[in-house]
C-alpha cells in the first residue's frame, strides 16, 4: 500500500493554451501530467488517494523568504493592475552578475525573483503551488506518523525553486519544504535524493550551508542541459554544509546500468549519513523518449531504481518533479512507485 496525496487545486496553474502577445506559449509542464499520474495510481489501486491537509504558510517560509512568497502571491494581480489587463507574468530583464539593487517595482521584481521564462505566473499559479507544497507536507506527515512511504503527487514541480528564486516550471520547492519540516519537527537528519533528469539546483541552494539535510542529485551534466549554471560534481556544500551536497553528472543517453551504478554510490553516501527520513525528488524525465530529458532509462530500469531506493529501508516521501512523456508517464511512474507499494 502506498498513499498518494493529491489536490485538484493544482490544476489551477493552467499552462495549457497560454497565449503571450497573441502567440501560443507552449511549455511541457501541463495540468494533464498530474491527471495522467492520478489516473495511473487509481487504476493500479496503489493505495488510498487523499487530499492534503493545510499546514499553512509557516513550513513554506522555513524554506523560502517572506518577500519571495509575498511576491508569488501578489505579482499576478499587481502586474495586471499596471498593464490594465491580466496575462501571463514573465520577467523580461533578469538580475545579471553585478546587479546592485533589488528593485521596488513589481515589474523589476519579476526578473529579480526568477531566472528564466519557463515559469510563467498565471492566475492560478500561487494556489496550485501552495497546494503542491501542502501535498508534500501531508505525505511527510503520514510518513512521520509511521507509514513506510507516501507519494506526493505535486504539480507544479519544485526542485528548481530556491529560497528566493524560481525557474524551470517550479515556484515553491515541495521536496525542500517537506525535508525542512521533517528536520525541524523531529530534530533528526534528512536526506534528499533527486533522480530527476535535471539538477535540483533550487534544492541544492536551499540546503547548501545546512549539514542537517544531505542533498544528493543524479542528473544530466550541466554542460549538456538545463539548469546550466549548477550541478557539477565539485559543488560539495559550503560552511557548515561542506560535504553534505553531492552531484553525479551523467552523459546524454545514459542507460539503466550506468545509472544504477551512480545511484548505488549515492545510496551508499545516504546510508552512511544514517538519515531518519528520505525525500525523493522523483522526475520521470529520465525515461527513454522523454521530450525534455536526454537519458534512456527503461521501465525495468525505473523499477530497479525504485527497488534500490526502497532497499535502504528509510521512511520515504516521494515528491513528484518532472516527466513529460505523456503517453508513458503513468506506466513509468507505476514502475518506480511499485517498489514502495
Ligand atoms: Zn526535470
């Protein structure tokens, strides 16, 4: 049995059919992803599907700054008021190296708090991101209460969002919010394992100086793919967090065998850290054929990845991240989740 935590409110971030200045604005992170995943876990009778409890803003503010959260909540209405009409909010001038000040204008802040145009703020973005964070927290609470594992069907995803920076389809870092909540409420060590095709740069940034949350990420080499500016193997943490961040960069077209070898190395480091809780950032864009990813992990590989992680025996929260191969997304997710059911 594996409980799935899901909220319909996540559909409110409706990236399908968005138009920008009269043109279709197409991104792969669409509401149908969550609907496909939900249908798959229901059809497989993986376990109960439950709505999230509301933990409020406090656990979100333990991972993100108050100014950033306020910006996400208000930027859509604020820019609509300035523009005289509502529409997708995208930064068009991003804070570059050498930027000297945080702007007061909300138009400037859109480029201060984001680093790319893959994350438009739409009418329902805040509501959906808030609901996704509550899904992760509810999954964490179930595991804290004794369940072996729980699946947070989060959308939008979270691992590219840092304390005060969003990008890569992400706004609130669901996995980080759950991990910090567990660390703070149980006063015990937490490990985050990010298996999404892309480096979990937001997660890395949030915990870079924190020795209480070990962060491990397996991903495409940043010379080959997004997020470009983070993810190298020599990024090991800083200050008190030095030695508690680990990255494994894998070449394009990585298949099951080399992936599982890198995963074994990551799991060895996690085991030696002896965490009380494990949060998995689960991105199925590692699957062969994914239109956004560049690896070649088979369904059998996904099942083996799930089994290896489950064999650690650490109570585990699985937070949904990427995965864009819509016609196989449900089967790929089930291949992985089956190890925890
Ligand atoms: Zn990804």
